[in-house]
């Protein structure tokens, strides 16, 4: 061993000057540098959590619908993110966050503004924003499920991600980048998107459901509702848990800052979801004598949607109240849309549109900074603007698609299921999934 000691010591002595130079060349790690790096990491982790919500939506929607359409649901959730990402990169981001002319952005198309020293942060910011755009687009999928042409879905996913969502988003959030929207200048509170993301998606879903019409067999000749059960409620439940988990990126991630502020936002988010699930369960138990599984799952989502606007500016107690009201509201909203013969297989309009509006109003009503009629008025203005914008543009878009390529598949295609007709696939090849005689009354075959 001793014969190796001298050579080893010699090599260490030779290496010391190199190590010293390397140490001198390394920049000093300051507190600001550490914080900046943490902001990057937190924002991107949050973006990845929100991306996981696409899997949650796919599971919820396929579980709440019939087995013969499960592949179609998966394809729609896959493609609204894929097509939507490209559309948002090319057009949507610029309209939403580019230098504004007062109504929409006019720069940063094809993400051309991501240059210079700020380019790395711009990329992180874009990644966080594109998953939000995808969330707004994918909400529509469930409301028009089981009877919509896949080609029609592809077309309107492009327009939602490129135009409809970004323009309203710029009005509320444009100042986060190069823009500046008129709603945010008024003091509109929507921290993570109860209205910007969820109500916009929900009202677009309403427009789509109106244009495409109800599924065959949903309403009888007298107008009575005939339940069409989903084929896999455990899958839907797993989807809700994935969405709940992803929401910890959705809401706390909207700080885009890795600091202590994310703690209270995580707490309010979780409490509202829990309160929504409990209140929805209790409401169905009292109304029907049984604790309904599907509505309890939607109650959790309703609470999450409702707290998204005010998650950073309400107390934990207020979060419980907001979520509990949302859990009851979603039940009666679903019943209302059934009554007026709007067929929404997964309750997307009620969960996202109605409860998003409630949560946006609640962000003003329960503002920790104090109650203000002005704030409540601005919140109502934002809610109303979102409804008119999304429902109006949605009806125009879906009607134009219907008049050109058509929104709805034919009767035989709908009865057979969209999986094989649209994709040449089946989710459960070893099981019988369609039996028309058992599924439909004689006058509906």
C-alpha cells in the first residue's frame, strides 16, 4: 500500500490548481439565484400536475359514459391537448398575452417573444399556460360525448384553443406577460380560473350540447328523463382523484413562485373539494334516500372549480362554505338542465359553468380584504361577460361546423358506438358491450 501513497499524493498536488481555478470560475450562489431556480422548478412541476388532469378528465368522462364510446373519449382528450397545444403556440398565446390593443394581443405569435435573457422563464410560463388552455378545451368533451363526430371535435378544439379561450383570458390575465386586459384593470378576481378556464369551458360545453342535441334514448316522447348509466364508475372515481391531485398544481401553481404562499392555497383548495363532496353526498341522501356515487364525485369537482377563483384571497372557513354550496348547487343544476332537455352526460356544464360562476362571485363575497360592493359588481361583470362571450361564440362556432362538416354522427353510428365507427377500435374486445334490445325501448331502436 505504501508504494501507491507517493503517486497518489503527487496527483492530488497537481490537481489542486485546477480545482482552485474551477472554484474561482463558478458564479456565487446568491439567495436570489436560489429563489429564481425554485420558481422555475415549482412552476414546471405545477404545469406537469395540471397536465395529469387530462388523464383525470379522460377517466371521468369515459367512466360516466358507455363502454362503446370509451376509446372515442380517450382520443378526444388526447387530441384536444395535442391540437390545442399547437394552436395555442401559434395563435392563442399571442392573443392572450401579447401587447394588447385593448381587446386582444397583437404580438408573440408562434411564441416569437421568447428571446434574450428572459427566454428561459418565458418558456416555463408558456408551459404553465398551455395546460390551462387544454383544460378549458377538454371540458367540452364530456358534454357532447357519445354522439359527436370526431372531425367536428378536432375543428372546434383548434378554435377554442386559438381564439375563444385566449381572447377572454387576455381580458382577465393579459398583464401576467406583455398584455393587459380591461377586466383585470377593473380589479376582477380570478386567481386560477374559475371563470377564465372553467366557466368559459362550461358555457362552451352548453353551446355544444344545445347544437348537437340529446343522445338517442335520453328523453322519452313525453319529455321524461331516462337515465343512461355510465359503464365504469370506479374509473370515474379514479379520474376525480387524479383531478383533485392535479388541482394542487392548478391553484397553488398559479403563484408561479416557490414560496410560503402556496401553503394556504393548498389548504383552501383541499377544504373546498372535501366540503363539496360531503354536501353533494348529503343532498342526494336526503333527496333520494341513498348517497349517490356519481353526484358525490361531481360534488368534489364542483368544490374544486368553485374555490379556484378565490383560493388565494379567502379564509379556510370561507373555502368550506364555498365548496359546500357548490356541492348542493351542482345537484340542482344537473336537474335543471335535465328538465330543459339539455343532455350533458357528465355534468360538465353544471360543474364547470355554473359552479365556476358561483366561485367567481364567492371570491368577491368572501374576500379576506373586506367586503366591497364594487368588487362584487366587477365579479358579476366578469361572470356575465364570460357567459355572453363563450355561449355566443360557441353557438356560432358549433352551428357553422354543423352546417359544413356536421356535428353529429348518424343514428346507426350512435347506436353502434363511436369507438369502432370513428376509430376502428373497441375498449373491451373480449366482452359484449352493446345490446340494443336491452338498452333502448322498442320505439327508440
